[in-house]
């Protein structure tokens, strides 16, 4: 998350009710009437590599949005058949599409089809694809839900890290967007405010240090999620490559690989690593590896906090 003062601006929700549930939970935690209003701040346009077709689609969407805004200004209502639509339903459908096919699959026409509405009807609820993406990101922020301060900053930052990781693993496409711009909506703002309060109990009032700590944790989590996605892709590739081989053939290939390092005598550390039977990409140790790395990050933060407090 970035504030406006900074340059530039965290259930595989195919379930249509996932975002609705998050929205209800958000309201229960203290969301106010302003959450239901259109986000009042400037939306920084995103740059996309666009084909000629995508450019034409964007121009078409802009034209339709303008028509709907003129109808709204005259006090008109959405088409009768689409008056039961809600923003939450539209956002939930859009997240499901992005989870399954990536954010490039999102268009107003596609999401209208997913919710069984006319394409023009969506613009009564969401003014543009940019706004829709911000609403999607803010819904994910509701899933992250930074905890209220408990007085134990280490436990609180650890909870933030785990919740952010869980949300981004379920919505991997969001890694490209989340936390890179000013807050995307009310849930994002609440999370930022809570993050800024997590160190209140230890007397830290240097906001450069506070933001540095939070950005360190967030950057670690995003890097970990990207790394885990790479591991999952490689595992799938390896399984495809070995699909036609017997267990004996696979074992022989592994032994040949290991033997090459041992016999070369030029890579003794790698040879000892392999002899220890350590697989750095083992899916069974993924949780353990994440926690170890997080502990290292938190240990470093603790050391920096101790140094900043002086003798």
C-alpha cells in the first residue's frame, strides 16, 4: 500500500459469495456509509500492452460509460432486468475470472456475461475497467484484514504476513497490482491505518522507519508468493517430463545428476547439499520454509528497532 504522498500509489474466489462474505465482514468491523460511495480519489491509469482489438474495446467501453453517465445525470435508472445487480456480485464475478484466467481476461463485456446482464448495465454500478480492478483489489484487502494491535508487534506483523500470503496465493494475479498505488478503497485504507498502529506500543514515532518495516515485510511476502508460484510451475513441468518413465528410470536419472556433481570435485558444497537430501523446492516443507524466512525478517526488524532506541 502506498499513500498519496508517495510516488505511485495484498478461497480461490471462484465462489461467488467469497467477496460478499468479505464485504459483510468488513462492514461488521466498522465500515461506514462512505464505503458504499464511489471512491473519491483520482484513479491512476494503468498501462497495458494492448492489441488493436483491445484498443478498440477500450474505446467502446469509454463510449458506453459516457452514455451511462449522461443517463445518470438525467436521473434515469438501470434497465429493469438488471436492477437486482450489485457491485459485490460484479466484483466477485470479476475476481473469479481473474483467478481462473488472469487479469487480461477482464473486460466489462466479459463480466456482464458472467453475471447475466447487458454490457451497458454494468456501467450503472462500475464506471470503468480501472474502477473494477480497484474494487477487486480492495475486496482482496478485506480478505487480508490487518489485525488490530495486540501489543505484540512481532505476532501482529507475523499475522499480517501470513494473511497477505494466503490472499495472494489464492489470487496470484493480484501480485502485479497490490500495494503499488495509493489505497484502492476503504478496506485498503483501514489496513494501512492498522499497519501504522502496530508499533504504537513500543514508542516508535519515526514514520520513515515504520514504513520501512512494513514495506520490508510486504516485499518479503510478495517475493515468497512469486517464488512459490515458480516452484508450483516447475513441479508441474517435472511431473509432465517424468510421466512416461518408470520409478527406476527416474531414480537412475537422479543418481546420474548427483554423481556428476560428486565426481566433478568442483562443487563440493552442492554435492554435500545433495548428500544431505535437501530439496529446496520440496512442497512438503513450503510452510516451514516460509516461517523460517519470516522469522529471519522479524529478527532483523527486532535488531533494527533495538538499535534505533539507543543505549
